[in-house]
């Protein structure tokens, strides 16, 4: 494939980007700050926010484009913690302190009727009435190992998610009951994390279940606010099982609770009777590999059923069931992936959803009838879209771009007709500068996968030369990095490295999400194998078609990306010569139970798979130029991982680099000094190892 290059005459007429434009975020004339769509006031008025942070918000009429100040941005009831106590702030701005003690309250949550606040204190669940200030304790057995409404670590990290902030309780719509999870961490192994500050240091003891370890025992209850009586759902808490996020039915008469076996290949949603705790299945799914939790259940009005997403066919699609769990119909079908259901129009029986259908590197908006008919693409062109849909689905605003088109904002109606272009981030002077172009291409594997990658060639590319390549990856299952989008944040640094002579690549493998669950299933019980095989195919293509120097193939990533980097420099050492691995898993026996076993099954069930997926067996292949980085207080991927890899490298007298970030957790972006140091270390590595020339001082922070 020939590489299209600007003609010499055009380059001569264009200016070179300055150092300030590339490294100091000086984008004047190159890029325009564009507003953000921060919501909708109603179906015909969207909220437009200008500026960083909270910014200034206006209400915009879709028909006229007329803007007016938005008065309600900060005028709503809210609850928060200040100095360990819970406060209520009304929509009118009046504040009231609701608790008065020295013990920290956590996750205050307003009841649906706005009259009460639930929170946890010392691992017990409480509720306080706003008007009277009367407080009621709803649970009494909280200890250092027993948590009520406060999640055990593995649930926070892997099941309820980090946005939960450890909250594990949910108000009933009637504000008279709260569903909550009760955790017992007694049998969960304790992992010590050493803090080095002070004369003697200190230890954080975390209850962290690694692969094959006992998990927390969990039971789910519904507590009555009036009498503090809890009714427990009919499960045996000693069983080896997981519970996912529950959903109250709209009428509040049933709690729909997700249950999964330890092997994570059988998901059942049970309808729980809050009065008795009795259960009945309303959804049942089994797969040969693994199942992900349901992110949402869309209940249809009048108990007509519900809508969920599942990838049981090998591709994520939409399904409609009646309330008993009987399948009515599959709403979408085909070898493409539904991302999110944004809205169900109950009156018109239409679903609006985003999907990667036309191109797996792009998201588009679609509508379809719930009977599966009349599928329509509503977005336009060959762009990747982020969608803000109006409450009734009459309009949407798309924030869209591709690798060669800077981001734009456009208002569109639900027929796909463009109503108005709102903003364009492309600066008036961008065309006057020499800019390295990025392209999205595909590389075919021997067994037929068209692997996606983005590539930015050096600015003054000479096909007679060989160039070092810098590859950025993550690599985890269903966690790709290749999208057909304009790189706003990384524009300057990308241009700098293109000027300096680096080929820059992002690439994805068959299990990254581009090929649905069908592609992900290749990774089952075999992490690290297909990822490297696919990446090697891309590197071979780059060497043959993009003038890549086979002796300077650098790969870098963090977390799972660190694992993939370590695997590339060992198992894939014939193709990958340099790497920076941050916060890396190096042996899946050392990572948490829920994430690891989802893909690998229990160590007792897959001992050879665990051995094969670790880095240590391949250390003998390692040829050098790996830079290992870890925060010493990483409570997610423990530094134990990097230390064990370092021990294996030292035992075989291998040469490598290692950097510890004291106090660093799973990353250290919140510490400016450490972040700057890390960036500088990467920059020095690229200059010394790949470019083989002195570091440009301006490139350092």
C-alpha cells in the first residue's frame, strides 16, 4: 500500500509547528475550545456549557438556537459530607447539619421522596430524617470485618464499580425500604501494603482475595425504615457465589437481584419479595466462557416486560422479555455490537441505542422498533460519535470526529436530519501548518481477523529510511484503544514525536471488543497468548509496509497494558525490543479473584493456563530494554507482581530498569511531581533507546 504524502510544494508553503504549540498547549489558531452538552432541560432545550470545570451553562432552544442563562444549574437538593458529618443543602441554598459526631459518615444518599438520607458509619447503615434530624440505626453488627451497605474491596473494584465509592445500598422507590449488601470478610486473606513514610513506616492491611482464594460471604437484605427489621433474600451466604447490582421494579414491589456462580458462566436475575425474601428467577443465561453483569434493566410500563443486553450470541444485542423471563423477541441481530440503550420510547415502542456497526472503530446512533423492525442509522458520515439524546428522543447532539477531522458538535433530529452545526474545534490557521497525519487501517491475520490500528508517520517521512515505532496499548478483554477519533488531548505530543522521527501506533487484538464476544472468547483460560500473536502480526506488517526498524519496536502500557508489555518483551521478544510497563500484572495468581477467574477459571481448574499466562516462563527469551514502573502502595495490582518479575530477571542476569513511585497507588496522576517525573522518564527512554540522540530540554516537564 502506497503512503500518501503532502507534495513538496505544499509543505514549503506551510509553517512548522512551534515547540510551544506542540509541548506547551498553545493551540491558538490551531484549535478552538468547543462547548459541552451537559444535559437537556426538556425535549426541545439542551444545556450548553462553555469553559473548563463547571463553566457557564446556557439553555438552548433547538428550533431557534437562541441561548438564555440556565438558572437551575446549582439549584437542587443535595447531601454531602463535611468534616465527617452529613449535611443537607436545599434547592434554595439553605444548609442543615444532620449528624453530629466525630466518626466519618460515608455515601450519604437522598431518598426518592427527598425527606430522608441514608449513609454508613462504622460499617453500619443509618438513616436520618431531614426535617427533624432524627437518626435511626438500621444495622448493628458492623465491625472491621463485617460491612453493611459498604462494599468489600473486590465488589467495589470489580462488581459495583469504582463510581459506587463503595456504596452498597439502594433506596426503594417508595422511600420506605432500603436494599443493602452485607459482607463478611473473615475468610478473605489479608494482604499487607507497606507505606514508607515516617521513621518506622506503616502497614495497610487489605482483605484482598486473589485467584482461588475465599471470597467475602455476602447476603442481601431489605430493611424497613420504620422498624429497622431486615428481611434477607433466600440465599445461603456460605455458598461460593456473587451478587451484582440489584434493580427495584418501578412499582417497588420487587427487588431484582443478579446472582452468578463462582465460575461466572451462569447468570440468574431473581425477583425478591421484600416482605418474605422469597425468590423466583426472571432471567437466566449461561455461556461456555463467561458472562458480564447486566449494566441496566429497562422496565416497560404496565408490567409489559423488560429489555436487556446480552452477548450470548457472540455479539452484544438487545432482547425483550415478559416479566416472567420468557423471551418475546431479539430486538437487534447481526455480527456487530450494541453499546448502550439510551432510551426506550414506551409509546412508540422504539429503542434508541449506540452501536459499532458500520465500522467497529466508530459508534453511531440507531433507532429500532421493539419488534426488531425498521432499524435506522441516525448519525451521518464516517465519524465516531458521542451522543446526548433528548428525554423523549426527538433530537440528539452528536460530538463527532475521525482521525483526520477535528471534533464538531451538531444538532440532529430523530429522522437523522441535521438541524444545526453548533461548534467546530478546527482552528482557522490549522491548514497553514505542517501536520503529521494519522490514519486508521486494518491488518489481516492468517485466520481472517482484520485487526485495527491507527498510525502516525514521521512528519518528513523518507521511505528509504528505517524508523523506530512507539506502540501504545492496553490489551485487556473488551477494552480496545483504537477508535476513529480526533486526538484532541494528544495532538501536540503526537506532532512532537512525529517531528522527532517516531512512528506512533495504537493497535487492538481479536479480543479487544472489535469482534464482539466471539473474538473475546479466544482469550478464555488463555490470557496473554492471542494478544501477543495478533500484535506480532501487526508488527510484521509494520516492518514490511511502514519502514519500521525491527530493532526498535517499543510497546508501552499500564495495568493490563503493563502485563501485555511484559509478555511482549518476553514471549514476543523476537518482535518487541523495548517496553515501558507500568502497574503490571505479571502472574494471574497474584490478581483478584473476580476479574481473573472470569477469564481464567479457578487455578485448580486451569493450572496449565495460569502457568502459561504468567511472565516468568518466558523470561529466558528476554533480550533487554524493559523499564518496569510501579507505585509501592498500589492496592489494585500489588507491587508484588513487579517484584516477582524482577526476581526472575535477576536470577537470569537480565538487564532492565525499575522505578518505584513512593505512595503511588494504581497510578499517580493526582501527584503532579510524580506524574511529571514519570513523563520525563518516558521521554528520556524514547530519546536514548529509540531516537539515539540527546534529550531536547523543552521536551521535559
